[in-house]
C-alpha cells in the first residue's frame, strides 16, 4: 500500500472538475476527463521475473487554467499555440520492495521518489504526437535525471473504439541508474572478492535505459462510461540490461479498467 499512497493522493486530490476542458489536449492526446479503477500487472522491479497484480486508480483531469492531473503526474500547459504543448510537471515514481528470494541474491528495496521537470509536445499532423519529458529527482544527495522521448499515433478503428500506438526510449544519468537500478550489496561483494572476480565487476553508467512500445485501447460503452486498456513492452539496454541480477531484459505491463467520463 505504501507504494500507492502518493499516487492515490494525486489521483483523488481534486474534486471540482472544470466545466469545459482547456484547448490543450490531455497527456494521452485526448480531450477526455475521467476517473476510474482497474487492475494492473507489472514486474516487482525492472529486470525481475516476479510480478504483482494490484488495483490501480485511473484519473485524467484538466482544468480550464491548463493544470492537468494524469494518474501520478501533475503539470500545467503554458502554451496557447495549436500543435505545441509545454510546461512544468511533477511526477511520482513508485518504489520497489524486493522479494525475500531477490534479497538473498543481493537485491534491495528501492524507495519511491518524486521528479520535477518539464514536458514538450509537438503535433506535426493531426493525431500524431512527438513528446519529450525531462525529470530531475528531488533527493538532495543525488540529482537523478530521466529523459523520455516518445511518438504516439491515435486512430479511430471503429465507432466507439479508439487506439493509440506509441514507441519511445528513456535515457538516465548515472545517479538515476545507481539510485534506482544498481544493487549496493553486489558492488560490496565485488569489492571484497579476489582480483579474478573483480574483473567481472558490474557498474551502471548514464545511457539509454530502455526502449519501449505500447498500445492503448478505449471502448466507449456510452457517453459517460468507457473501458480503457493498455499494454506496454520494455526492453532494458546498456549497463542497466547488463545487471547480473536481472532475470529479464524484456518485460510487459498491462492494465484494464472502467472509467466515468465527465
């Protein structure tokens, strides 16, 4: 539950919805505002072959002044130019409780964290979005930096059915990789091991963390209710993928739920 506490606060922090959405599109490219609940499944941690299924709130709201809330992201649109979106953003990244078996292998728990930064989206044509997001961690001891670049295409495949297909990559600096993806006990083991073992030592560094692709499907049951589903595939790369404790370089996250549209 502690992993979801801040996300739940973000999800249900606003009660007065705007009567009319602002001109800007929502983070997923639509103009819908909705709140719902569904079921999601994802690995416990990046690279883990252990999964967890949980209830996940799903909320998407934009006020007329440009402030928007999209699950664990809170931001504000500052642009009034068609086809261009930018502004500040605050994003919550859930932590990861390593299982007992993973801890025996040398893994550790990873704390949840906040990132603050900015986003920039560009629509070269209708229903095609090029997006970027830069986040800097709020921890004082290390400045985590995460940069995401994505392309998303929206399509109406049938009456009441819309699909969005996305492709992208994430780049992380060394502080991010060490804070979120490197295992301290492993480094200590290699430091105390014989010289022959130390040569195989592992260390993370800055670079492309993952490449990913996803598909979103919205099914409008009626003007007020919709079923929203998502599946995403991630492929770890670089020093993150070379982590000796990674059980999987590729993994999938899935979600489906029911939402009420305002």
